[in-house]
């Protein structure tokens, strides 16, 4: 598995685009900064929705209002995350592909995306059910798993930089 | 105590030694740094909601005062966590960070964000009930919201660049 991914990484690193990105010293730090701003928008929105579902936030907007306002911003920020993540991967493919935490991160992203899209659809299908204090069963589990996955994603993301050299 | 003396004293604490990976805790710095990232994500992610409302860009159907009281407690809670984790990161190499340009610019942005907040709070926000429900808040409020977003993005950018320059 690691051999195949290392092979891909070397191929990406040999492309002209990757070479250009590697030579421009400002690209990766700038891309990472935009990545952090974007992840803040996604995680800030997710946590506020999750705490609302857990009944931990003070009175405020209803769950459906929160979903209507925040989920579109989450999707916009996710697009920026994908784009900047792609830039970082093309610029430093080996660093990403050899680190197991990178693959854990990708796995958790797929999980949390599927969960979030499903949740947003469920709320839009039946807003009244989500806006009562007795929310559908599973709301609390969704909130806990979603927050856990986002914390895990940030951990793995930050640890790519600290662990990748251990796998060379 | 002089500034260099303070920096030196900070670096000699056992907190600082642990953060530098002494006592076999080489993973402490990355862990505290990750907690710092989670905290700052909550600070920016929450404050930007209020700022975008002030700028007239989103959440227009929520009253400004109601949105603020719903969201800003998260901002302050997360900011406290960012201060604690940030202080731990700082003491590990206090003099390196203190004299680092990006670190200084980060704190300049944070200071200006604080000034901006104070000016808004004691200015346009005192009459918030007059424009609480308006989709487009008054110019002073829109300016405060836009400035706050720009300054916090500056904090994040310079913060990330510290890691590339120290």
C-alpha cells in the first residue's frame, strides 16, 4: 500500500506543476493559511450546530435556522479546503502520502461529509421535527460523532507535518 | 524585570522545558499546538458569523444583539483556550518568538482587532436597538465587521507564518 502511494507521490512530484509550486516559497504557507481560515469556518459552524443539538447552547436560533444559515457557508469553505488541500498535495506529495495520519484524515473527511450532507437533508425534509426540544433520535449521536471527527481531522492535519519524516 | 530578563525567566520554567520536549515529552508541543489550532478555529469560526452579520452579508433575519449573545460566548471561551495554549507555545522559545517579525505582526493585528471591537462596542453598538433588525446595519457597524474579519485573517496568516520563520 505504502509502496504504491509512494510511487504516485514521486510521479506527482515530477510534474511541471509540482515543480513550479515547490519553487515558489510563498505558495505552501499561503495555501496553508487559507486552509486554516477555511477550516475555522467549517468547524466553527459545525460545533455551533452540534452544541445546539446536544442542548448545550443557550436559547438562540432553531436548528433549521442554523442549518439554513451555516450549511451553505460550510460548503463554500469546504470548496476552499479542497482547493488549497490539492495545492499542498501537488506541491508536497511525498509529505502527504507517506504519513498514515494523512489517510486517516481523508477517511474521516469522507465520513463527516456523508454525515453532514445526510443531516442537512434530514433537517430540510422535516424542519418541524428538528425544531422541537424532543429532536429525532440520533441527533445527539450525530452531534458527538461530528465533533469527534472534526477534532480528529484537525489533529491528523496538523500531525502530517510532525510525523511524515518518520515514514521515509 | 527587563524584557530580556522576563523572556529568559519564562524559558527557564519547567512548563517551557516540558514544551521543548524535555522529560521525554517530545509530543507535547505538537499536541498543544493542535489544541491551539482547534481553539483559534472556534474563535474565528464564531466571530466571523457576527462580523458577516454586521457587514450585512449574512444572517440578515437574525437580530444583531440576539446573534451576538448566542455566538460570542463561544468566541470568548475559545479565546481563553487559545491564550492558555498560546502562552505554553510561547514560553518554549520565548525570545525567538518575541523578536520574530511575524509574531509581532500577529499581535499587532490582534491588538487592532481589540481596538476595533472597543470602538464598535462603545460607539455604534450603544444604539443597537435602533438598527438591530435592519438587514444593512449602519456604516460604522459594517466597517467594524469588515475590519474585524480582515484583522482576524491577518492573525491566522501571521500565526501560520511564525512556523515557517522560527
